[in-house]
């Protein structure tokens, strides 16, 4: 058995090949392992040099809120946009860009798509977010517009939803709203829809359930409205509630039924005929009594008989009129 020199023996004990032996097997495995780990890291981690898109979040419009509540909501909206990966432009810088644009002649409503796009181009950002709040039935409804200024799609999205002040729910409702607005993800919330029905005393059903006119809170999607009222033709319509909550009310006007003239004429004729029958019958009966009891002088007897016959004829004619009137009224009804 050959005894290795002390240096070579030490190398073999440490896992190294002695001089002259191949050392390519283990380094190749190590390199392959390192490459695989690097590929995994590149797949799950963003590139270190990637830069977040810049977004201009315009100041929240909330005329019905106290200044403190408005500031809290505005700050929460900006924080929620930043939490989605955007670099939110400082509000002072956005204001300065808008003032410069207005000085240059820009006059438009920021809540409109084209105006928001112009603001984004002037502010040199990749996205613009505008929001406004209104109070409806003691609920706070937030509306928003999201516009991309760069890219092939240049997404434009609107949303509306019920939110509460961040102090009440930790900002959960507002974060959910911003997520729907910016990404289009997440469930919608019920929205106020003003339902108008004419006549005002009509009975209505909404999606098959009895309801009252006024503001109804409905989820976005298709809905059905129906109404009935005495003297009117029943009506119905289907409508769609958009995610961005249109201001247009849902209006259903019932058509008045045409006046039943023939019905009125028929029953009137029946009434007149009844009176004719009654009057004629009474006249004929009185005449008969007078003749049978000798209450009529001989010279006047012929005239009285004639009057009795006229009474009988009038009664008969009255019966005919009654029959015709009832038939006409029933036919029109």
C-alpha cells in the first residue's frame, strides 16, 4: 500500500483531488446550482433598477365635508394609490403644474377623461387619479377617475362606491375603492339610484320585490322596474347600473288608459230606459184604474185609453233602451 505524502493526504481528507487528478465535476455542479438560484431570484424579485410609475393624485373635491374630514380622505386616497406601487407626485408639484396649464389657457373639468389626460401630460406623470365625494341619504359616496397617460392601452376607468372616514374602519373601504378604481379588481358596493315613477301613487316592484320611489341602493348590473296604478296601463322597464354611478334617474311613466265613452253612454241609456219603463208603466196603470172605476167621463174615455197605450209603449221602449245600454256598456268594459 502506497503512502501518500502528507500534503496530498491532507488534500484528500479535505475533499480535494490530488495534483494531476480531474477537478471539473464538483465545480460544474456548484455553478449549475448557482445559476438555478439566480434564475429563481430574478423571477420572484423585481429588477433593482425598475422605477415605479409616477401618478398625480388631484385634490379631493368634497364640498359637503368639513375641512378636517376632507384632508383625512385626501391623504388616505394618496396613501392607497402609493400602496399599489405608484410614486405619487407631491400635491404642491401637481398644483403648480395645473396652475401653469391654466395660465397657458387650459380650461376644463378635471373629472373628465380628456382633461385628466392633459393634466397628466403637463405634470409629466404616467397616471392621473381624480376623486370627489357627495353625501346621499347620510352615506358618503366616492367617485373616481383613473387615466393612464402612457402606454399602448392608456386605460381609463371610473368607479363609485360607499366609503367611510378612515378613522371608522381603518381605511379599509377607501383602499378597496382605490383598488377597484386603479386596477379594476374587487367586488363593487351598492350605489344610490333615484327611481321616479309617474303617477306618484303607483305601486312599484324592483327586481320583483315591492318598493317605494326615491333613492334605492343597488349593486351594479341589470335590474327590472315595474309599476301599476288605477286608470293607467301597467308598465315596466329594465335598466343597468354602471360601476361609476350615472347621475341620470331611472324614470317610468305609465300611460293613462283612454276614457271609456261608450261605457258611459251605455249605462246612461240604461238609466234613461229604466225611467221610461217606470214612467210608462205607472201611466198605464193609473189609466187602467181610472177606466175600471168609472172615473173617466164618457166623452174623455177615448183620450184616456190613448194615454194608457202611450204609457205602455213608453215602458216597452224603456226596456229596449235598458237592454241596449247594458249591452253597450258591457262590450266597452
